[in-house]
């Protein structure tokens, strides 16, 4: 199942990789989340000669959570695999996921595969490798080091599950961006529905999504806003004020988007490009996340105040 938005050419590359699977018995569902490019015509043209059953669905732009929910409702197979439109599976990808579920029939068994950067069509920088191996986006480094997977590794770029399990426990469509909508479902499944996570390092997929430090900063603002929504759903994850008076005093200054944060961002961008990811890299990314959290919190407070008589 593939949610897509304005990435027609990447989506076609993804579909061509699915053509090369050693396991041939599968269907593909594409949910177009309101694309404004040529995705619809590209998929229609591809479907005329598709070697596998291909279902294309279009919806108004509602976010990847809603797009995945729609596909899961339409899926015929008892086992589903979620990938992204910029994810390119290796030839044994489907077979590896399928064999796992044949040997783990329990409904709660969910498998996350290994996603690495694609070397074709992009320059993979040290910063990008850091994001995946132990930065603030994914953490495959700890999985490869033997850390048991949990809800924190519910990565929908490469995830398989029993279809009925996610039909009964859908993604929260209030998460309208690709940020924490998967982690929230993973946490909910672990807390309420017995989630059992497994890691499949041989279920390999490649990710083509060129990323810079500045782009990552912008994404972290979205992650922060999603983290606030996550905390609304699960109050135990609310960000608590620091006990340090100094940190409480400095925080508003550091998060001011027109004063210190731009200067810190520029310094971290330069330091990262010259010396690779460092302490300042992580600090500034987390500050952008905190900024997004604070902005979402303020917006929610203003909305609540406006509803009061």
C-alpha cells in the first residue's frame, strides 16, 4: 500500500521495483492524497500493462494517515505492507515480509524492515546518514545494535502487519502531515492492543528523498506540532517545564523565530556542512521541534479561549 502526493516519477520508480519481486503473488493499492501533478495519468498509463493487480484511489488532500486507512479498508490480502512513494523495495522485500508472517501468525505481530538511502538519483550526505542511523528521524543504528523494536520503530516506510489488525485499529487522521502519525498508532497498539514488534534487517528498501539540514529543520517544526497532538492524545508524553530556572528563562529566547534561532540555525548549518553532524546539529533540530510544539500549544490555547463565552 502506497500513499502518494505529488511524486509521480518517484511513484513510477517504486512500482517498477515492485515488478522485480521474487514473490509475485501480491496486489498494490495506491492512494493519491490530492496530488496536483500528473500522478493520476501516470498511474493510469502504468496500470494498462501492470504485471500485478493495481488499484488507484484518489481523495482530497487529507494526509498520509487518512490515505493509509483508506487503502487498508480496500485491501483483499490478509497481510499488508506499507511503503512510501519514494521507497524502492529490493527483490526479496515482499517475500521476506510474507515469510515472517507465515511463521508469526499471531495478529499482533508487526514487522519493520530496513530502509536505507538510495544511492541513485541523489547525493547521500553524512548528514542524511546520521539522520537514519542515530539522529532524530529514524534510529536503525540501535536496531542493528540489538535493541528490541518497540512502538518507537513503527516506521511506515517499511512495515508489514495483519490487515484486520489495522482495520480494527486505524491511523488517527487528525495527524495530517507525515509526522508521528505512525508512531502514535504504534504507541496506541502497544498500550491497548498487544503490539509485538519485530525487526527484519533483510527486508531492504531504499529511500530517495534528498534532505538538507535546513529542510530537516523545517520538518522538525512539523514534528513538534505533531508531538503536541500526540501529547493531547497521551498526556504522559506532554513536555514538562524544566526544573532549571535558567533553562526556563532561556527557552523563550532560544525559540524566538526572529532572533536567536535563525542565528543558531545558520551556525549549525555551516558547522554541519564543514565538520559533519555534531552536538549543535542535534541541538538546533530539537529546538525547531520544540518551536513547533510551542506554536501548536499556543494555537490550541487561543482556539479554546475563542470558544469560551
